[in-house]
């Protein structure tokens, strides 16, 4: 859950262009949240609170507004806020919510019911963060009810950071990984049942959980780039490609993954030519059969994550085909 931090929505000193940029940022965040099934909630006073002098969000688009904002923004805000859920409408309120006075990042005595809601949800063991226009930070929060840490999220990088930390927050178990994977690794396509098989890794999932999560994070963050960005760059922003239409070869892709901190490589050619070995590495995405020869080595001689480069059928996401102690070899 993401709580809109209404205290950020103070536009009194901003130009129209600056306000529009922030509204675009918020609407984009809401759109991505909806596409991933992530709740975004608002406070009771969000649509009536003063955001520019005495003007509410709706007044900013009225004839008396000192700023002139794009009319399509009004349409997009209307579409969002007409159906936006208020956190106060939740059937079960977390304990401690009656007192909205909160200390945020060491600043005491703040009356902020929005952040207090996220704070109390976290104390109750529920995943909650705040969407912010400020810098993405993780701040210690304190009320009379307790102390915890709340994520203030402004961008997609820190959205996934929040969800990855929720894997640990909720027990760091295989069940927690499965529950949060689609949010923590949104640019990966998991073949059905693959994550469950992580429990069959040598030594069990718990023994390899850090390596598994590091590998999945790297593939989510950089996998699509590693397979598609033209050579010779081994890291983003390392220079312009010599040929924008050239695809990186396997060695370049391997070197890129090495630079990102994981040991990933394709199988030797004889594995593809061996029927049983090839079939053990095949997975379906829709009706397309993929040979997942690329694999991350979690340990030198066992425990692999097999994956395939992005394809149209996976919506250009890296495909995680299987997680296994050791698939058969010729």
C-alpha cells in the first residue's frame, strides 16, 4: 500500500510548469500502481486541503487560480480521485492511529495523519509506504505507540526497493518471496511454479535466500539492458554504441552480468543437443517454447537460476524459467 503524503502537496511557491511536473509524477505513479495491483490511498482531507494559499486541488483549475494548468491534467486527476480509496474507509484500523502526532526522521511534533497511517500499518505488520514529491528516503518514525521505519517513495527505483525490503520484513521466507516477487521484481516474467521450486535448492531456500534475491534483483534491474543494448558498453552510460542496430554477443552479455555482480552464462552447446538435458531447460511462455540455457550460478557446483532473454511473449521481460539444485547434463 502507498499512502499519498498530503503534506507534500503545497504548491504555493511553485510555477505552473513545476506544478504540472509534480502532478504528472503523481499520476504516473498511480498508473503504475494500478497496473501492478498496488493500492494507493488518500486521506479524508486530500481533495479539500489547501494546496496553493487557500485553494484546493480542484480550485487550481478554476477561474480564480493564479496558475494556468493543462486541462488534461484535470481530466486525469478526476479519473483517479473519483475512485481513489480513502484509508479511513478501511474496515480494520491499525492500533495507534487515533494519535496523528508523529516524529519523522528525528523531527518531532508533526501532525501528519497520512504518515501516521503508514507508520501504524508497519507496526501492525502490514506493508505500507508513502508516496512523496521529495527525496526518496527511509525515515525512522515514532509515535506514542511505537517506533518503526517508513519508506518515502518518489520513483520506480525506490518503489522496488521498498517491495524488496518487504520480503525481509515479512519473514524473509520462501512464502514471502513468492508473495512479493511480482512487486519486487516487476521486470521479470516468472514461469508458473518456478519460485516454488526454490525450496528444492541444495541446502534449502533459506541457505541461499540472499544469493537468490541478489540474482533476481540484478536480472530485474539490468537484465533487459544486458541483452539488448548494443556493444561495446559493459555498463549503462559508458558511451554511445558504435552500431545502434548491433546486438551484444554472449561474451559481452556475460561480462555485463559479471560487472553487475552475478556469475551468469549460457550452457555449453552440447547441452542443447542432448534431448533430456535440453527438455529439462525448456519452459513455455504462452504457446512459445523457450530454451532457458542462461543461468546464474548461486554456488560453484550447484544451485542455478535458469533464465531466457526478453521476448515479445513475456512483454520484453527476462524470463525466469527454473530454479533448481542441478539440472541434468549430457
